[in-house]
């Protein structure tokens, strides 16, 4: 029993250690490391609970009768301390989101949100959701699934609509179009973004989650075309479901963050809407969670064995060379930045295994250099990729911040105004210039709470096309 206790303790401790120091170098090792770190990071309260229960059981069964059992206890206690540290980092998400919004809109930004909107934003954690992170409730909302928005895309050309239960479709409601991630090769509208979609739908929004064609069967830009078509559906057909075509926010995570940002930055661009160039595809704002912004790996933030390999092998299906460089740049939001860009909220994690934090830092710096609209950047300490896929402390607090960002937009829209940034009330430290993969600047926040990341220095870049 003592040996078994030690073995179980070591396994638990390795999961905790991996959450702090995930493997980044290669896809074969990086993906399993990410999966383990992701579950441990966001499920730390449950991990701690079950480790405590297991330890009590082992002790009652005599695990401490031999010296090796006491070694196991020391290992377990160390793992518990690490899990407590992960929980503490998650709780700092509230401060990171508040600081990010205050840095752009002023410290009193909450007072500028209409009272009826601010009242819908939950400022407390729902602990029941943390105990059952995969339990999603639709008691207050209704979901209409598998609506075809593009017949040529087959089953991938379908979307789901979330809206308040019993809502009158004649009443236009603020709308969110959510684009799932999955490296452009996997993923579904049903298994990503659920906490965000159900939170907003429960608070009166109409939320749309769309699928799109996947690589390698459909090479890029098929994915971008489909998202544009989903946006077109939202504006033209969506009003029959209560969509307000004049207030559509686009959001996404990872590859979905890339597609959301690209869509937001290519409004009314004939290149992505052939045959229906006159259709308005502008959005009110973009919210990008841990997105990819530069396919060219311009700051060398990715190891060659990671994103560059994935793009060459499956997504673009051509190498990044002189002949195809334009295609890579045209697919990159980083090279699509323009003064007319809509407001952006970019959320990233300092411990992201799949998208190094240097990627969003560089994009935000370039966006702020050119865009005339507000750009909010929230850097979450210790956050791993896909932290919002299921209910967790970090997901709940980050979504509240995203909802406040959206409600600032709604308040301005109601009053017929354009949302503008508030001058910084205090200087914030600059973002560290992105360094090579594995370097401190490529994976370490400029500050512990992310507040220093709100006034980034600009980095050298090619002028966007």
C-alpha cells in the first residue's frame, strides 16, 4: 500500500509540475503536455479535492506504516502546494481583466456601462459550475441546432443559434458570432465556447456558433470564406431569430481567434466574399481568445516543428517561401491591420503552450500603432491554451471581463456614439519585445497581473497590405 501511495503521489505531482513547465518544443510531445497542463490548470480545485480524498483513503489503509509512505506524503503535500498556486493564479484573472479595461477606458469604466446592462454581469463565481465543469445548463436559453448557412459546405456549413428561452424574435438583440478553434483541422461548434455562449444568451444576447470547412480536405482560405458566409447569414437571415444586424460582435479561440480577427479586419473585402461583394460584413468588435495572428512566424515565436509545420503540411499546403509568402501574409491578421479596424479585445495566457504569448503581444502592439479604435489586451498569468473550453475559475472571470467590454460597446451604441479609448491615467510598463521560442520574452508576462501589458511598445513590422 505504501508503494502504491508513493506511485500515485508521484503521478499527481508530475501533472502539477507539467502545469507549471509544459513542453513546447514539438507537436508529438507538446500536445500531450498541453492536454495534461490544460486539465490540471483549469481543474485545479477538483484535482486538489480528489488528491486530498485519495490521501485520506491511503492513510486509513496504512500507507504510512512504512517509510516509503511518508515519502509519498511529502510528494503529495508538495503537489497540493502547487495546485493552490494554480488556483491563486486563476483568481488573479479578475484583476487582469479589470486592469486591461481600466487602462483603455479609464479606472471608472464600470460607471459608464448602462445600469441595466451592468446588472447582468455576474461578479461572483458559481461554485457549482466548478464542481461540474462539463455540465452546461440550457434552462434559461433555447438552442436551435444545425441551421444551414452555406449548402456548398455540406455538414460543415451549419451553425447553432443560442437565445433566451421564449424570446420574441421581433425584438432585435445584441449578437455574438463565435468561431471554434482546433488548428483549422478539427473542432466543432458544439464543443467550444460553451461557457461564453450560454452566459451571454442567458443575459439576453443571440449567440451564433458556426462550423466551417476543415483542412487538409479544404485548404485555406476556405475556412475564412465560410466564416464570412456565417456572418452574412447572421445579418441577412439572423433577424428572424432576433439578431440585431447592426450589432454583431465576432469572437473565437485559437484558430477561431485567427478567423475572427481576420474577418474583423477584412470587412467588405471582395477577396473573401466573391460574388457578393456589396454585402456589408463589418462587425462592431472582435474578441479573440489566444488567437494566431501571423502565419509567417515573423518574430520567430514558434518552433519550426509546431505551427509552421502544421500550416505547411495541412492548412496552407504550400511552403513559406518567396513564391508563396504573399499567401501567408494575406492569411494573417497581422498584415491586415488598418486604421478602420473595429475595437478589439485580445486575451492571452502567459503559459500558453500552443500560441506563445509573444504572438498576441506583437499583434496588439501593431494594432495599437495603426487602429483608431480601442484595443484592450488582457494577459492572464499562468493561463494555458483553451482555458475557457469548460467551466473554471479563470473562464468565469475572463468571460465577465469580456462581457463588460461588450456592454461598453452596447452602451455607446445605444447612445449613438463611437466607443473611444480613455487616455492612460498612469504609465504602464511596455511589453517585452518577442524573442525566440523558449526565451523569457517569448513566454513570460511583463507583469504578474498583466497590467503592464496594456501600453505595449511597437515592434518592427512590415506595413500591412
